[in-house]
């Protein structure tokens, strides 16, 4: 286990969690993971907080920040959910606090994913495992490398009985390092060229439903939970994740 990454698998019967969070325009401190002596890496420098006029969630307020069980009668359970990603994935992990396996680190991209992010959890990938990748916002120019590497790994993991998912890079409001036009181009290339990988279009979902950020780039807990629910609801064969 590498010292800078939080990756856990908690045994025991899964149960839903109800979280209610109100988005805020101020940058909240990085949440400290529970039951680990390792420090949580800080997020990459970001722009100043967006003003109160920033785009807000427009979905039902009663549903904001609430974990929701997928409503499918034929739902089955994956033995494992393995998430691989960057600081946005750290936010997802801290918001839902579920029993998945998390390999994520702030400000990281393709090179970290290949050298560390994947290797440190690869021995956990086996039959009936869902491998969920959320990468790219920190290095959109690596799009061809991402495509080649993820396709190769998806074929390898498929031989073990696992399924690979790529979650599109979500939109920003005021990121000094990338624009939504660049993100859309990256996502389009990933969707068109991934093979043996299920593409989950979180970008379109957030643009359609409305979203907010705490600093122009990173999402508040309510949006992270919405993303998590959307991912869970779009896993192949409707895997139910923490709901068992």
C-alpha cells in the first residue's frame, strides 16, 4: 500500500447512508479519512471561490446530498467496486464513505495512474469486480495515452471476470487549467475510442441537472453524492454496490 493513497475495503453487511449537504461557495477543508494514520494529500491549487451567482443544482432540493438505492428489481451485487481517480474522486470517497476500494490522489493524472493508482489495487480486481476510473481533468492532453492504457487493462481485467467503466470528466465553472470545451473534446475522444469499457456520461448529466462547485473545479458533497448515485445506477447489470 502506498502511503499517499486511501484505499479501503470494509467487511460486513452493506447498508445505505443518508447524507444531507448544502452546497457552499467557500472551499471546505480536506476531510480526514477515518481509521488511517496516513495524511490526506492536499488538492491542487485552484481558482478563487465562485460568487453566489454561480450555477446551482436545479433538481429536487429534497434529493440533494442523499444516497439513493438504484430502483431496479433485477439488481445484483458486485463483489467489489474499485474506484481509481484524482482529487474529485477523493471528494466522492469522503462524501459517500462506503465500503468500496479507493485508489485516488489529488492533482494526479495518467503517469500516476499507470505507476501507482492501478498497481496498488490491481490484486483486488477479480471475478465480479467493477473497476471505475475517473481520471483526466488534470491532464486532458494525455487522451491518447488514457485510451490505449485503459483499453489494454480492460481486456486484461475482463479475462478475470471484471468489468471496466470510465466516468466522463465532469464540467468546471472557473478552472484556470482547463475549459469545458477542452473537457468535452476529451470526453468525446474517450467515448469514441474506448473498447471493452462501459462509458458513463456524468458530464451531460451534471450539465442537464445543474451543479455547483466549491472553487470552480471541485464539487460539494451534494454533487459528489449525485455523481456516485448516477454511477451506481449505470453500472452494467445494475450492480448495487453498497446496497448489497
